RNA sequence: GCGCGGGUAGCUCAGCUGGUAGAGCAGUUGGCUUUUAACCAAUUGGUCCUGGGUUCGAGUCCCAGUCCGCGUACCA
C-alpha cells in the first residue's frame, strides 16, 4: 500500500481523518477491535443520571462527546440520544496499557464503561471507570461541541450530526415519538383499532392534491402514492370496523415549504354513529391531554433562537367554535354574503387579499378566510358550517344544504385537523364527486361508491396533520424541524 | 415557478469604501490527579459554493449557474 501521507496533498479534513485512521490502526496493533461488539449495559445513561446514587456498580455505553484531560485524570462525557453522564478515569488505576488504548479515542467514538458511581467535589454525578471497551471508532470529526451544528442544510441532509450535537433537535424527535405513542394509546383506549390501508392506489382519492405516479411492472399498470387513506378507511366502516384509525404517511406532489413536505404523517380516524361535533370533542381531549403530558400545561410558548417568547398558544377548554360565515363577516363586513360576486371581488383589494380572475365565487370567500382568519388564528378555533363545495365527502347540513356538517380546526395559524359528519348516501356521494370531478382531472373511485352502496354506517371522521400538531406543541418553526429526513433537492455531487 | 437573503478552516463565526485571509472550538505537541464551553504554552490547517467578467489587483464589484433559507404561487 503506498504511503499517501507523502504523495497526496491533503485537505485539512483529510488530515483530521488520517489522524483518526492512524489511531484506528494503532488500536488494532494493541489487539483491540475498534468496532467492538456486544456490550451488556445495566443502566440507561439518562436514567442513571436522573436517579443517581453513589457507590453503585454500573455498566453504561455511549458516545464520547467531551474530554477534559488533566494529565493523570481524565473527565469525559458519554452521551446518547436521551442524555449524558460524566465519566472519570484515573491513569494510575487503569494501568499503562489501558491508557494507551484510551488515548487512541476521540470525540465521537462509542465506548462501553464499567465502573462505580460517585459525586465529584462540585457535585457532578460521575462514573469512575474501572474498565472500558471500545465499541466504535468514529473516523470523522464531530460538530462544534458547544455551538452544535448550525448549518441548516447539513442538519437536514446529515440528521445524525444534528442529533448527536443539538439537544433541542433530540428533544423534538423524542417528544414526537412519545406524542405519536400517546395518540395511539388514546385511541386504542377508546376502542379504535389501528389498520394499514394501501399507499399504492389505483385511484388516488380522499383529497384533491397532485399524486406521485409510479408503475407496477408485473401488473403492467400505473399506480399512485396515496394522497389520503380516507376512501379505504370508509370501506372498513362498511365492513363493520366501527372505530378505526390509521396513522401513517400521505404523499402529495405539491410545493415544498415551511409547512409542506411531500410526504407527511396523517392520522385519520372514523367513529361509527358519531358526528363532526363528537369528533371535535375527541380531538380537543386528545390534544389537551398531549399538551399536559408533554408541554407542562395548556399554555404553549413558542420561542425564537434567542429564547424569547414569540407566541403563546392557549389551549384552555372549551375551544371556540364559530360558523364560517360569521368569521368571514367579522373580517370582510356584515354584508359580504348579500353583495354581488363582482362586489366581493372588488372588495378584496381593499382587504389586502389577492385573488385571481379564474376563481369561483366560493374560492374568493375561501381566500378571504385563509388570509384574514386562518393565518391570524393561533388559539384553537373550530370553524363550522363550511360551504359544501369545499368538502365533497361530508354530509350536507339538514337546515341549509349549501353547507356541510364539518369542522376545520385552526391552531397556530394553520389547519391542524378537519372533522366531518361523513357522507354515507351513495347516490349523493356519486353526485358530489362527479360535480367535483367535472373541473378536475380526478377519476371517481367506483370501487368506493360500490362499497357505499353496501351501506356505510353514519360516522364522524377526522384527519390530524401530525407534523403540524408536533410543530404547534414543540414550537418548531418549520416542518423540516419535526421530520427526521425532510425532502431536499439533490445536492451538487450526488447523482 | 417568481422575488429577496445566504454559502469563508472539520465545526461556530469575523473579514470596512477592492490591496493578497482571521478568531474560538476540534486536531497535533508539551504541562497539570476532582474538571465540566476545564485551564496554560506552542502549533498544523483555506478550491473564500462553481464558472465567467471588470480591474494592476476580487472573499469583497458585475453576470450566469448551483444548493440552502425566507416570502409568494400551487396544496378543495
């Protein structure tokens, strides 16, 4: 093997890597496997630190994330996803050979420690190392030990670097996992069963977004990634699953933004014999339970990078419920629905709402709603009595058939959850879908309509955007901060 | 898609009206037996995103591209 160090001019990064590779080779010379193997631990790092007792024999493992070398004494931090603990190592106690091995270790290396717990002079819970095992050598340097990793692009592309160096990021993803567990157990306790329905669909339905298209070779047919599971979950209502939910990914081939990732996580739940108001109560109870469990109460503070509170969301119950038309009148004038469509168009510029020429009348009103109500609503608001054009899969209101029996829950300036009294009349459903499909390219899902003809019980249904819910509860400003691997453009150098 | 802002050492960041690149951390060497952003001393380290242009001279100015961010559009 040629000696690269003499022939190839090295980049500074390559030099850092070369130093670590030399240590890797040295470990092997010393008879140590730098990539370890089984190591039995009896304590989780964070548990050990939180429930700390002195004088206990423990076996722990983690990544070395700090090293304070005092000559004969070493202090170093061992960390994992949930926490860190300080370890102490005394050169004399360990012996020369072990110190030689230890000195081949760097920040970022994984290590197993066997030792005894004690408190230092300043009261830091610490494990006194009696023996250690190299578990994995890291060949590349870690991000800055104090500032962590700040570069957004690297944080998203190499999330592991973000997770190993930024506590705030670890906290969000740990909470997200616990929150999803909480949602599942909340629903399961209430008799809902979790199912999985197709993500590859012949007719992408249940929403009006652009789907991703793919192709099945053996069947020789195009398939679509689902944009919503709704039409399959309703087939299960027909089949007799009277309380059912699915919590998984949807895919929409639309723009990417602070609030949109092409694949995102959605909860959909259907409850036979209930209606949209029962579903609103259910969501309210679920979200408040999560806030109390994970956010320390019903007041959620969002902070900026400097730690200043930028927004406080008050989830105190009962959440406000208001009809769509009343909200519009509140921002656009009491006469909004009396004046002509042309006058409504004219009024928009005065309200600072941009509209385009090809918008239908109801779309103009919807635009007013989104810009003047939705984006300014941070505390929970259930918007009810929505125009039927916006929601083709919900039951019409018995008193006014231009409206549907739905809510749209707004929190944090975004739609977090819609809830319907589900439309179960197959003839009306066909009519509503065909009207809708008129201007759109969407196909009507005949298999779904066939299922409805077999009888779907009346039911309440909800969708909850999990990413947005986690954003609201953790104060994350971007969906990319709550999705582990957000979609990014291929970077230069990749194929 | 469009508009605005950004890309400087492995990481976090400075770099003035254009004058030839700087700190802290990490690394390396030495010192230190209770430190914790350990400390002290010394030291290595640069395709200033890429490609053109203007200029005696470009990290800095101009143009194009690229990736990231924010806004906007699309997303019943």
